[in-house]
């Protein structure tokens, strides 16, 4: 059974609950989550749950009917995300909104081989490096791996390219040497799926474990093996479908993609797929890797060798680096279709940036803040207004590009417009906040928007036929544009529009942008105060990565007074009304409520809310987290996007 504790449970109450369960011979695991603390009680003895429900400190008791208790959805309704840190301060998350790729050779053969492989797979987008140091082979005469020497080469290569390392453990006796070399993820192979003594020893380490499905194992048997790991102490279990043995001989095994949606309904554990061992033939691996992603897998693990023709192990199924690169590019295209993004390794502390960024780093040694558009854009002005001289603006091609640069560590911050007082919300960025769950809002700034009509020398209001600007700028000046009968051309930013008009040098073209752009791009001011509403303001939010050890921290030190969160509601009458009542009870003034459709769920919506934190609250972060715990009883899929100062 699962015992959900009240938020204000005391240590004495918790001790009393545990004492009762231990007296009934239950094994107890305490799990402290972001929103609540639960006790998972597992035992052979059946008992009346009402004996526990009446105890002080108990919020509710959920019985578990499945034979696998800790791995079941009944135990944990929300998906588990396994976090794996690398040596660049980044946290790789398996099971979230990112698709992860693990790649490398079947076996470690030499130091040079591992460095070549690591360089190739990291360049293509892998976030973890695989390689076997100890190889369980069907034939005793086959290559068995380099052992401890192989662990050394594997770890060195992973450290060089910022890739956590994955390697198979074949016997519990190898645990000390693998710990000594700092193995990040332990892989349990298909042959050891039911080596329960090994699973119990691994579980006690508390390290991430990839558990491969046995050659002839049912899904329930697989989950029961996961239960051994979970009940022994680790909560970092990743399931790996690698094909099962059937009567078919055309491929090495039969890849059971149906297991992925089945597992989604049965367990909260993340699921990855190994098409290399399933197919056994390199040319057939790429389509099945993509099929696995389309079926809902959280990632793939594949074998890649720079010279597969000379590989000492599983040569026929080792991909060429070019084949893996093609898979990654195809996954990049497929990911948005299924509402996900590809995970990337962040650049090193001294990344190889473009020339302009390198100049900024070397001359100013400042943090970098990306904004959409060109020099002179309102977003650039927002960077100056918020950071003063503490950050340098960096141009980006689009809003999506800003989010990706922040996630990849190419910049520390991003300046994102979220709403305009006259043109309304920037929906693309609301959607980006949904997609990029490794991003948090760390601040906000509002600037006055004063649009001007800019044109080349010699142009007049009468010669103008076409107006270039960002869609928001065009919307803000729609009355002026309509009154003159101008046609419009959308651009990435208002400054981009000014730059294009300057390059065209055509008196029939003008740009709507700030007055600063006239000086930057050599244009003349034709008209001003052309907005529909003179009270024209744009609100920007500042984003930072939260998947690093020191991530999502504001450059400012003010006490937070705002919070932004998103949630969905239950499909029942009055659900939103009841949810908003929780905001009132918490004294949270809601100054924005925006709805957006949830991808893949027709007629279901996210609600985005900006709230003002009461000024008498001493610890705003704790206050908001406590509020979310209460909100959970009315709302679903709650996600805190940021607690910050504005």
C-alpha cells in the first residue's frame, strides 16, 4: 500500500505510522517528493487499510493490487525522471520531455577506439557513452572485454566529451572496481535480468540502472525484476526493450514495440529501446530506432563503431558514425511531432562560439543573454534594462533558437517576450515553456514600446507600399497601416525589418521599429506615435536552464514577488472554478490566466497563471511549493515555471 502523509506531519506521527507497519511485517520505503512525502509499505500480510487511514499525519492510503508494488502506477501516478549528472554541471534527464540517445561500441577495445567513438557520437548528439568492459558472450572463445582497463578507457573518453558512461555489469563481484572508476549508469543485460542477487546488490548502490528485458521474459516478469532494484534502495531504474526471442529468424530478435505503450499504463519508470540487439543487422536499425521514438520511448541505446568491419564484438549490428548521425537528424525532425525535444550535451565552460560571441566573451567576460532579432530590437533594449552591464546581448534567429541555446549552455540567459498590452500574448513562447521543462523563469521586465515608421532617404508616406516588421509590431500599428493602405511583410523582429529595408534601399519599403534603428541602419524617421494605443508595453521574461547544478538562478538578489505556473484541470463541471478558489485561499492575486491546447489531447488545455506573492511572505519559494501541494487536490499536471522578482 501507499501511505500519503500530510504536509504538516510531525516526526513523532511519522514514527508511529512506521512502527505500526513494521509490527505487521511490512517493508517500508520513504519517498520524499517535491509535492508530498509517501511511505511505500510492501509485505505478504493483508491488513485493513482503515487501520492506517485513521492514524494522525496520514492524508490517504492507496492499496496496490499489482505484484510489482514500487514499480506500479498505483504506487506513483506521475512519471519517474532519472537524473544523471555529467562533469559539466549538467543533469541528463531520462523520462521527461527530452529524448536521450546513448551510443558507443559494443565492447571497449582500445583507448583510441573509445576516444574516436566518443568524439563521433557526441558530435551527432548522443548524451551518454556506452561500451562493454566485461562482456558475457555465448561462446567462451569470443572476446570477453578488457576488464578494468576497459573501464578506464571508457571513463576517460566520457569525461573528455561530457558524456556520462553506461556499461554492463555481469557479476556483483565487479561492483567495487566499477565504483572506483565512477561508472555513471550500470546496465543489467538480458541474461542477468533475473539474477536477483545481483539486482539486490545493485539496488543498494542507489545508482542509475538500465534493466534490459530478458530474452523470453514477459512484461510482468520484467517489472518484477525492476521491483528487486527498487525495493533494495534505488529509485533510478530505466527499462530497456531489446527484443525477445520468437520463432522468427530473419532478425536477431523480435523488437516488441507494443511493450512501450503497455508499460506506460503499468509503470512510472522511463523506457528506452535498444534496436541494435533487437535487429542484429545495421541497415535495419535506423527505421526501428525512429519507430521506437514514435511509439513513445524516452530514448534509444545503439551500438556505434568507427570501423565496424574490425569490431571484436557484434560487428554486424554496429552502426557507422554516419548512420548514427542520420538517425539523430531524423529524430530532431520527428521529436516536435510527438511533443518532445532532443537532449543535448551543454557546451564546455569555454565553449567554441561563433566569432561575435567569442569577441563578447574575451572582451567583456560577461554572461550572455540571447534575444530574437537583430541589434536595435526591443528585446535587446530589455536585456539592457534588466541586466544593466551584467550581461551581453546575443542575437538569435528565433524564439525556439533562444530556448535551445539556453538548454545547450551556449548562453546563460534568454530574453523572451510573453505579452504585449495591445497585441496580446506571444503564444509561441507559452508553448515553448511547455516543451522545454528544463527551463525556468528567473525574472521579468516590462518596457515601453514606441513604434516609428522608418524608410530610406527620399521616401515619403506616399511612396511607401510595403511595411516590414515583426507580427506583433504590425498588429500594434494596424490602424495606421490600414489607413494608408500599406501591405505588410512579417520579419523575425522589428530590427530585422529595419535591416531588410536598409539593404533594399527602396523608397516603396518602410519598417516599423524603434527610433534607435534609424541610427543603426541609416534610415530616416517618416512618422512617429503610430501605435493603435499609446499605452503600449511589452512584458519579457528571463529564462535560464534548471538542469544544471547551479541552474535557474537570477543575476539579481531581490526577494521574489511573482510566480508563474501551469496546470490542467479535471474533466468535470466546476473544475476550473474550484481550482481558482485555491488561489484565493492562498491570497495569490492572479494577474494573468492564459489557456493553450495540450498537444495530442483534443479539447484539453494548459492554464498559465502569473501570481503576485503577498508581501508579508518571508519565504516565497516555500510558500509557493506549499500552495502547489494544496492545488494538487483540484488541478492536474502542475508545473512551476518560476518564482522570481519583477
